């Protein structure tokens, strides 16, 4: 299947072939890591994010955009326009400490991007774009042919695996420049700052040839664990969370209703943790600090986005640059209700080894259910901000887009705005047709979904289907096949399961899921866990 070039895309492509300067837009794709739906100010959060608000106020915000609920499947789907299983990352990529640990012996679960997909960078590079990346890769650690420079990027600075010390990243979770590992010696090093420094530097390098547009993928590792931020940023938030998660959730919920992000008729989900007042004073102080560090990480990311925007404006690049901002999954509730990691030296640069716990993640995902890993809205709902003064109708500035979309739509959108063609073959390999649809019609305010077909998710046995305003979802449990059905128009917080009232709709959408899972060779999670146990037993 070939991608059809729109009239707008044709005009961009035609202009690129003339002797006049290339007028196709630059594209910047910014991704946060483990950030909840309601953390940033444009989505109801209290964290200071004026630069993301600046983008939202002069662009558009999507209220129903979806990731895959986990970091590396999201990155695979985002960059290729395909479902994660089609890319070879049906579950996860292997870690530096466990090479090959997520290669399950079948192509759909090999643990790194396969050659039957193309990245946005590979496609745009073929059309004359300079392709740049800084930040977290997490799409294949062990094999250098799977690193960014081997998947279409001209320049790369960042983190190949999934997490590192923000202040002192070291091998095997260190920093790579091009294909070369670096030793970080600066006392004031911080990954969020460094990723932005190199993004600005790479863009400046492209300006030596003013006719060449660029694509930049800026993948921050904030606010993923470990919880670490510069002290001056933490100090601005200490004490702000001393009233606890119930208070934060309620305040966010009220702001979100006032902003039109959620319907006043949707019920906020029940609190998924113990009462704040059940904690003693020492534990309250620790939990306040955990959330303060998390907030400081997002604040620092926003500061750096501001530096990037100022640099673009100084170079007269901002108007014709399409900027997209989103998160790779919902908030992280991993390991413990109240977080994990050492509780000593709380105010040092060491922070916490892991994260802030399920109680705060519940607040980060206000007003939704569940978290990273799961496919209820708290796991897959992401902010999506798009800013492009030259391409988005100015009358839409600050508008909310209520039509839904998902990660593969980013590839399709990039192709349409640049006039690029999605290939049937690339470097001798047949290429899987992309799953996404362009979001460009929504830039002018068209109130019609780009998706008339169902879209699907599967991660660790959790399953979901979205079709129109219905969503069928299942949280995996051994030996159970209980599906839940929700009306996303009237109950996006998934509080009223309609499965028993609408069994025909459940059967219809379940059959759609099963056909998709068969076509994409999705393994039953019980089989995957057996493979994992066997691999662990062999070590």
C-alpha cells in the first residue's frame, strides 16, 4: 500500500524541487518519559510549565490521543507508524544487564526494530531532510546496527538504554555521541540540559545550508526514574505537596473541568491509595519531597523547551516548524504504593532510585484509571500539543481537538506535511504498511475523526480496542477473559462498565481484536511469561 500525497504535500514537494529555498516545514517531535496526563499546566497540572502553555496557547491540544502504555513499544510505534508487534517490539527491548533478554525467538518479539519497518528519519532523509536526535533511544541496545545513526538519523547524542543517572550517567547506562560512548566529567551535568544543548547545536549546524529542512526527535528521559533534579528546582516545590494526593487530584479535576478537558458529568475515579492523613509526619515529608523532585524534573524539562523555542525564534525558524509534544505512557506506579529506593540523604543529588509510587501516580493521571503498563485511560492517554504557526489555522490557537488518534498517526502526519511517500520497500526489505492516518485535517478544525476503523492495543496481556466512542478493554489476569466496555463520550473515566448491557457490542469488538491479534501474531501473555521464566532459568 502506498501513501497518497495530499495537495498540500505535493506543493511542498514541488517547491523542494525548485531553485528557491526549500519551504517544507521543519519538524520537532518532543517526548516526555513516564509523565501523567494531568501533570503539565495546559492539561490541568499545577507544575510550572509556561513554555508548554505557550505552545498550547498558540497551537492545538488533543484531549484523546493515545500511546501504548510502555516506553519502548511506544517509541517503536511512534517512529515507524506501525503497531509495536509489527516492529519486532511486541513486549520490550533488552536491557544492558540482560542482553537478548527480550528476544523470545519470534520476529514480533525480538526486542529491537526490525528491517521491515522504516523510521520517520529514514523516510524524511530520503527526501532531503537533515535528521537529528537527542535523548533516549530504547529501541535496541546490544546491536549497533539498531542505533539511531543506523536507523536514519544523521546526528545523535543521548541515552541508548532506558534509564540512567541524570547527573552522572555511566556505562552501561551512559551517554553516546554518534556511535561512540562518552565519559561525562562535568560537575554540573544534567541529562535534560545536555539533550537540549545538543538539539540546539544540531539545529544550528543545519543552518549552514539554509535550503535544508530538519527533523528533530528530542526524547527526554524526564520524569522517568530515578527521581533526580537540580536542587534549585526542587526547592521551589518543597512543601507544595504537603496536603497530599487527594488534595492534588481534586484541584486538578476542577481545573480540568473548567478548561474543558473533561466533561463535568464524568466521575473522577476513586483514590487508589491509602489516606494521606494515615501517614506520620516523617512519611508525609518524604512523600512531599518525592513529588517535589518529580515536579522539578518536569519544570526543568519545560525550561529547556523554552530554551529551544527561543533559539528557533532567534533563527527565524519558529513559524515554519511543526512542534509536537507528548508522553510515552501514563504515570509510573511501579514497585510500591509510596515509592521505593533509599530514604536517606533526601535532599542530595541522589534523589530516589526508583519513583514516587502509585499514590502520586494516581494524581498524575487525574481523573483516569490505572497507569503505565495498563490499557485503561490512565495507561495510554497522553497530552498532545501541536504548534505550527505557518500550518495551523490561527483561529484555532488554544483550541481543543476532541477527535481521537494514536501514535502511528504521527508518521502519517509527518509524511503529509512534508510531501514524503511511505515506501513499499527500503534497502532491500519489504516494508509493513503503516497503521496511522494523518492528523492534518484537524489542524483547520475539522470536527470529524480520522479513524473510521478500529485501533488496537496489547501489552503484557492487557488488551483494548477503540471504535468510535466505544472502548473495549481487558486487564490481564490468569485464566480470565473478562472484557469491559465503556462509552468514551459519556464516561471516559471508565466508571460504568456496559459489557453486561451490550453483549453484542462486546462480541463484535472482541472479534475485531482477535482478528487483529492473529494477523499481528500477538502471543498469549501466558506463553510469553513461560518464555521469560525459561530464559531466566537458563541464566
